[in-house]
C-alpha cells in the first residue's frame, strides 16, 4: 500500500486515478487550478528571493564578485508566469475527459487571471510592457549615404533640436554610425544623455544636439501578443500528452550543448565560422573544407608530425588497461568491504573517501618522487617507474580508487546475500563465490565504473603529460594540447576536428555499453533479488 | 555449520577456542588478500605522497633550488603558512571556492543530475539511452576542446553563437565573458559534473526491483508518489555518495576554470583555491614555480576536504552504512 499522500502531491500530479470521479464544478476546478498555479509560482518566487535577496548580498559582503545568483534569480522570475499558466492548465487536465470545453475554460480563465496580475504588476512598477524606454524621438533607416531620419516625433527632443525627416546622419560626434549601432546605443542610454549628430540636409552640413528622454512604449499589439502566447502555452500544457513532458524538459535542457556540439561539427569542416555559420575569408557563407581533418593522413599539422594511429593506440591501450585493472581491483576491494569483517575495514573506507579530497595536481611532485624511487627497484622498476606505461597506469588507477571502491561497495551492498550464503555453506570458497555468484549480479555497477574508468583513461592528460618524457607515449589529449601550444598560431578548427575524432570511439563504447545494459534488463538478471 | 573447505573432514572439535581463532585469522587473511592491491596502491600513491606534500609545504622548494633528494631540501618550518594567511586575496579566494562548490554541487551535480536521471528513467528506454549519451558528451570531450566550445558559445559578435541568436531576435549583443564569468564557469563545470550523478543515479534507479514499482503502480500511486516514496528512499546511498564525492571533486578541480578564465577577468574574480595552488606551484609568472608555497595551499585544501569528509560521514551517518558486513566469518 502506498503511503497516504499530502494534498499538494495530489494536486500537482495529474494522475488518472483522481479523474475517476467526475469533477464537481467549474468553480472547484478553478480553485484547484489556482492553488496549483500559486503553489508552483510560490516555489519559484521563493527560489528567486533566496538567490537574489539572500545569497547575493551575503556573497557580496564577503567579497565574492559573482553574477550567477542575480542571473539565476531573474531566470526564476522570468519563468514564474509560464509556471503559473502551466500549473493551472495541468490541474485542469482532470476535466479533459469529462468535458473538453470546461477544461479549456478553466485553463484559460486561470491564464487570463495570471496574465492580468502580471500586467498589473508591470503597470505599477513601470516594468515589462509598461517600461519607459529611452528614445531620441525619431525613427531612422540605413541608407548608402548614412542614417536617414524617417520621421520625427512631435514634441520629442529631436524636433526641439531641429531634426527634420530626410536628414542624413553622418556621424555621432566624430564617429560614423550605422542605424543598428545607433539604436543599440539609444536602447542602452539613460535619460538626459546628450547625442551630438553631424548631419547633412540638402548638401549642407549641420551639427545638432539631442537629449535622451523616456517614453512609455505601451504597445497594445504586444499586450495582445503576450496574452495569446500565454493562452497557447496554457493550451499546450492542457493537451500535450503527459508522456511528452520528460522529453520536452530534457531536450530544452540539452539546447546549450546541442548548439555547442553543432558548432564543433561545423567548425571541423570549415575554414572559419561566425556563430553557427561556416564562412570563407571574406565573411561570406561558404568556405567548407576538409583540411582540418588532414591530421588523419599523418600530414604535418600545426608544426607537429604525429602518427595519429600510434597516438590513438596509446590512448586506447592506456584506457583499456586502466579499465580492466580498476574493475578488477575495485570489485575485489568492494566485495571485501561489503561482505567481510576484518580489522581496519571502516578505517580503509573512510580513508579512501578522504583521499579523494587530495588535489591531484599538488600530489604530483611527491608522486614524481615515488615513481623515481620505484624505478630504482630491480626488474620491476623497468615497468613501473617514471616514464613507463606501467607507472602511468598505476598512478591513474590509484586516482580512480576512491570512486571505484565506494561505487563497488555500494553495489555489493544492494545484493541479497541468500545465494551467497548458501554457496558458502555448501563449501564454495570466498573467491569462487565472488567470481561465480556475486560478480554476475553487479554488471550494472561494473559497467558504470567501467564507463568512468575508460573515460578517465581516454581523456587523461595531466598524468601522462607529467610522468612521460618525449612523444613515445603521447596520448590524444597530449596531442591536442600540443596543437594548442603557445608557440604556433593555433588552428582552432583543427583542434575541434581532433576533439571530435577523440570523441567518436568513446561515444561508440558508451552506446555499446548501454546496449549491453538494455539486454541485461530486458532478460532480467539471473537470480537477482 | 561446518566449513568443509577449511577444516579437515571428520576431525573432532576438541579445542574450539583455538580453532575459531585460527579460523578468524584465516578469514582476515582472505579479506586482506582481496584488499591487497588497493591497499598497496593507496600507500604508494596517496599515503606516502600525502606525507611528502606536508613536508614539502615546510620547505622553500622552488624551480631555482629543485632537487629530488628529500634530505637536501631547505626546511623553513611554517613560513609558507604565515605568508599564505597574510595574502590579502586569501579571503576572497576562500569564499569564491565555497560559492563555486556549493552552487555547482547543489544545482547541477546532484539537483540536475537527479532530475535528468528521473526524467530519462521515465521515458522509453531507447530514448533515455540517447539522452544520457548526449549528457555524457561534456565528460568525454577533452577539456580544452570542451572549453573551446563554450568560448565560442559566449564569444563576441560575429563569432559568438549566443550573440548570433541575440542578433536574430533583435537584441543588443552582450559580452558574456566580461559580464557573467561565474555563470558560465558554473555552467561549464555543471554540465560535466551532471553526468557523474546521472550515471550513478540511473544505475541505482534501474536496479530498483521492478516488482516494487509494479506493486506501487497497482496500488494506484502517482508519478510523484513513486518518486517520493519508492525511488528516493532507494537512492539514499547513491545520493550521499554523490554529494560527498562531488564536494571533494569540486574542491580540488580547477582545470576547466584554468582553461576558461584562468581566474579572471577581474582580480582573482574567478580564482578558486585549487587553482591558486596550481598557480603557485606550477605556473608562476616569474618563471619560478614555488613548490613549497604551492604545497602549503594544497595542504590547507586537504585539511578543508578532510574536515568536510568527516562532517559528511557524521551527518549522513556513514558509519551505519559502513557498519554491517553482510556475512561474518562462516
């Protein structure tokens, strides 16, 4: 039996079971919708207050110059009206089966109410649509000769200064301007800023000074547009199937990444880019090229001739070794920590977690000293000392330990120990139990750790770069850093190409890992609890 | 219960106490056998270096007098720490670090990670995989390329992607790098950090028994009820782990900040403690890397990290989780 729920839970969700009884009346529907809308808005508002009025002053008082809290606070405030409309409409969904028009009526009423509140607030505070915008009192357009004055607002400062339609503005003080530029400046100006223009009127040059003044730019069309947008949002929230919601949220959250990676891909195939557009040397659309990928054929790239195959193979070997080794070591350790009682067990667990708090970069010199001394051990030292693949692998596995040990212990803890105990009672050794009974049950955990280890090894830059000399053991990240070195002019688009090249194998690896997981879950873990 | 593999068959149990002691010893040996590789690695690459770094912080080791022989280093006592605490910017860097760690941790590394894994666990399985693969991209992209990408996103016109959208919407262009460096540092790191929690939370959600979820479905629970009463309680351990682990990760991470703003654009505006340690120890402007002084910064950071780790263990009652090995000696 599910634990009894609080009223808020019941209101916020649109569960099918709450619709079985026909909703009593429109009024109660509106009441419920409003409650949901107000609740959601209140949460957002509280967040905005917390960040903008509590955390920000606190941070400022201790000398942190940050911009994040203000940004986040205004983001929450900006989302507040949308959340209000959506919240009200989601509550109205319960009426959809009963009567579509009732549901629509409720959703729209709540939305109109919300929009009315928003507009009222903006009217009182002279913000948003009632904001007073700075202006000079004339409209303009860009022409060949300069910025042409199209019309002059009667009573505005431009008219007072004597500006007439048809005047061509040549320069602002002494700097030539474009219409776009001028409009941007005006939009950012404050009241009483003086603008001195050099203009021509019928072949005659004049100088005029105008002053910025504020006008209310109440635009009824914008007001109506806003209301229509709000109603559309509300209707969408009412009709979009609930199963789409997670998709929509995830995709919206992914947008920045999508833009970034789209650029990365476009950049690798073009000589230069402006925003997301590939352009040629003159700034026109075009300039597509494959030359950024020439590193694949071993061509001289950015002053470094590198055999890409060797570099990739190095990266792969290090990553694969690291994955196998850390899976083996961490699952052994995690098993012992989860299942066996021995002195020092708790100490070791606490210690590994604490060790993770050691900044890798500042342990570099001590580790360097350790590796040098390891190298002095006869026979073994040749494989494990400074400037050997073994040494690098050991250091990287060690840095992976805290994560691996704790992750594995956590997964072992979740497994029921009935099977294991019966195996032990039947006389299986600890080792055999571990290998044949337990290990197959934590495949998701092994996979999660495997993904992190492989990524760690594949992307490792600092450790290979620090503990190797020469290029014999160069990995892909080391190669990328060489390309971005300060000695040569950097071809960023080629860097992007190598970056994409490095991305592909690991992306494929991840997809296969996921497929594997899919199969496990589809068939069910054999004998798992 | 008899331990057939261990005791000779049929031998009478004459001296029980002694036998159980030897059996306990053997069980311990088995345990240490399982633990041996991890213990060895920890000693070699954590314990010994940790002791060394404390020692280094009390020397004036620098590029000028570098030596790999410990005996030849100049011991200067606590001089480095005195210098550190008299640094006028130390307070600012300290609070920068706290701000950066807390915001990124709460909003992205745990908050958004939990949100994304709950969302992707509730869509069609294949779609969930695709989303998770996409969210993993920042982590698998090498740091310099990832940061390059973000630089292009916020660059000035005509190169910046955000400013291109601003132009399309008729908005004035913004120089994001100068006006909101922290916002983008948190985004850059948050998008990487998110995937860690996401993978762990998703694995944990996937391993919740389907019977449990089905039972709650049959009982007529809503989505939020299932999240609140079925999924979240099962996520307790992963949540605590991610919070603790990521706090320490964020405290010591600096690579993206180094590549993105390098502590700028204002004076120490986005400098965090680990970055200072790096600046002092590895990339001093005067070409004289002060290993000793940098190590002092590192030791302070370690102390903060260790304190936090212990606080977490106390608050989250890790001891309970750590306390009960499933099977005692058989």
